[in-house]
C-alpha cells in the first residue's frame, strides 16, 4: 500500500474510534438516565434495558455501515484514479517513441513498455526475466548500460547515448526506491532521437555549406577589391607618369613661349592657356589621389578620409568635420571598401545635394567598422532612387553587401541625407587563397 494511502487510512481509523468512543459515552449516560426516570418497577426497567441494548446494536450497525461505505467509496475513487493514471501512462508510453523498463537489484528486467519497442520490432515485456546486459546489441552498448545501471544502484542518475537497429536513443537510468527510500532496483528510459539527430546533422551540414559560401564570398570580395585597386593603380600610374608629365611639359613650353611673345593679345592667350594647364594638372593630381590614396594604406582610414574631405570641401565649398573613434586595427581590404563607399557619399553631398556642411563619424561596432556620412543638403526619396535609378547609391550598397556588411540611406528634403554603412573586420581580413 502506498505510504500516503496508509497514512490517510490510519487517520480515518483514528477519527472513527474517537467519534465512536464519544458517542458511546454520551449514549450510555443519556440512556441510563432516561430509562431510570421512566421505569416504574424492576420488570419495566429490565424491558427498557433490553430495548436500549437492541437500539444500541442498531445504531452501532448503522454507524459502522456508514463508516465502511465511506471507506469503500474512498477506496473505489482511489482505485479509479490509479486506474486512470495507469491508463494515461500506458497510453502515453505506447504513443511516445520511447522505451521504459524496470529492473530489480540483480538487474533482471521486471517490466518493459513503450512505443519505441515497435520501431525496433520488439513486443511489450519481451525482455522480462532477462538481464539488462542481454538486451544490448553491441559490446560497447553493453558496457554503457552496465556502467549506468551500476551507477544508478549506487544512488546516482546516469545518462548515455546509444545507436542500434538504425535508431538513435538518448537514455537515462535512475535508482528505483521503495516507500522507505531504499534502492530496490533501477528504472531506465530510452527516448528515440533519430529524427532529431537527422535534423541536427542536416543543420550542421547547412552551417558548413553556409561557411563555405561565406568563405567563397570573402574570396570574391578580396579578388574584386584587389582587381579594382590594381586597375586604379594602373590608371593612377598612367596619369602620373604620362598625362601629368605631358601637361607639365606643356606648361613649361607655355612659360618659355611667354618670354618670346610681345603682342599683348598673344600674351593674354598664352597666359590663359597656362592657367588652363595648371588647372588640368591640379585636377589630374586630385584624380590620382582619389584613385590611389597613399595615406589610406600608410596612415589609416581616418587620415585618408580627412584629406578627402579637405579636397572635396575646398572644391565644393562646404564645411566639414570628422570624428575618428576607431581603436582596432582595420585590414587594408576593409579600408578600401569603406573608403570607396565614403568617397561616393561625400561626392554626392558636394555635387548633387549642394550641402553646406558634411560630417563623418567612424567607430568600432559589432566586430567591424561603422561609418556615418551626413550632410545638410537637398534630400531625396531613397525608394525612388534605388535600385537602378542612381548608380552611386546602388554601388555603395553592393560594395557593403559583398563585404558582408550593409549600407542604409535615409534622406529628407528638410534635414539632408545620412549614409550609414558597416563592414566586418574579421571576415574580410586578407588571407592567402
């Protein structure tokens, strides 16, 4: 009998005895007084005493019947409750893909049930009477089961993973205790996790595929950045070594020509040609700087952007400010990507937005570098400009996404435009391919 049921029965019996004793005392005193008060002689007193006894027997019988009926009803309800719980447990165990088994202290199986038995072609209680080690399909599994069972017999829970008959199981064994708390055996539960393991393997495979795709994308980004920079270097070198030299020679020739001319109109034309030549040389040198900013590789992103703002501000006539809060080391590839996006944003602020002020902020964020370029110029609707309607904005987004980052543009006709972009520093680091 379960401990809680025995305790409840004992308390009920104690209450019944106390109630019966109290009733008996009251009955004896009241009935004796009543009989003595109405009896006229000994014969009548004897008859009343006899009737009192029979009435006592009747009342006692009714009382005991009520007590027994209540006890039987309580027992019936308990039995029905246990039956329902047993039925529910049996129903659950038959539907859940698991195997529940119980063994005694000698590790002899006393019961076995669960929906997992059908999956491996076993019937309920098929292994009853056999040793738990006999149900292990492999020596390795036998060793796991025995080690876990011995651990459970010592009072500790144990768990292990097993694979057999094409199924994967997460198993646990715990000590089985009596009402007094003594270990009388073990109880084991093996849950079929075959589907979960399959999903887990597919997930791991997907993660590996994603990592390979990410690495391929990183290689592509590095290749594109290198190819673009090589092309920029080639063009910059050609301009510096060819076009600028030619224009410089032309300027020197004009200077020499000025020393030979005497006609005022001819001198004016030559001077105008000299100014045009000097302006062309300046523009070509600015172009060389934009194509190949040496400071970007030597001094860092902040310095290169500061020089870019100086040149763009002097040409576009806008004020500027730059805040460089970057503390980490930024790989060269990342510098080039961020510099290219910032260059486009600053150029748009000067040429298209006609801004009077441009602010740039650089900071470390989320394992990468975030750059914010904001201006107070004429705003626009980004949704109407992208994609395809504005090559510069589309190009900025593509650059950021290729590097594994993002680019967000917000604009308003009253407040100007804000370009915020981010690129990771770890994923885009230059590695040997």
